[in-house]
């Protein structure tokens, strides 16, 4: 399975493991093996973890809590208490261990430590008033992303998929409109 890490933050990339939330939701973390692969593919998380069904359920709960809390923040609403409980409980766990070598930083730990890292990152992200969270401008994409662009004018979650599709559709529309 291929995972896209274009949201700018691991917590938002976790949220993005449900594609097309409005239309036809597709869960990219349908099995414990999918979760293991996603954690291994994420640079900021331990390189190897094992997952079982209860761990997958906890991950889904954290993912949906982060999604709801991010939407609450983006829409200027008070945070949903149940989501805060899930996030804060996940953040209270152990962190991955860091190891420095000439190759850089390597993280080790179990899935619980990976979820703690994600939860703590989400808390920091959501608490920062200068953080600009957005939803992708492509109608069928529901990915949330961190806009760090100059002037916060970024429109799409990523150029590779959504930006190119929107630009190609606009080009085709202009070609058909021109006599």
C-alpha cells in the first residue's frame, strides 16, 4: 500500500488515512498490517512496530479525535470533550526512544509510543494559534494539511495529486471554452 505524507504533520497524515470522507470514505488502515506499514513509512515514528486489533481500534479512535478537534479549531468551535479525552489519554503514554548515529536520528519503540508521539504532536499543533490548518481545495479530497506557504496561500494538500488534477481540469475547461 502507498501512503502519502503531504499534510505537513504526522497527526494530520494519520487523519488522512481515511480518503474521501464526504463521498466514499476509504480507510487505508483497515487491518493491523496496514497500520504497521503506515508507521514504518512515517519518518517521525519507530521503524518497526507490531499491531493487533485492539491497537488498530485505539489508532482509529485517536485518528477520529484528531480529525474532529482539527475541524473544531478550523471552524472556531470549542473542542469536543470526548475527542479531548481520547487525545489527552493517548498523549500520556511512553515516547519512542531516540538514537543518534552518523546516518541521523532513528526512533524505536512500540505502537503505544508511536501513538503517544502523534498525540503530543497533535496537542502542540492544535494549541499553537499561529498554525494555519486547511482542508484541501479539491472537492473530492478531504485531507487536512498544515499551510506553511508564504502568505498561507496554499490551496491543495499536495501538488503531486490534487494540485495537478485541479490545474489539469482547469486547463481542459479553458480549452473547451475557447472557440
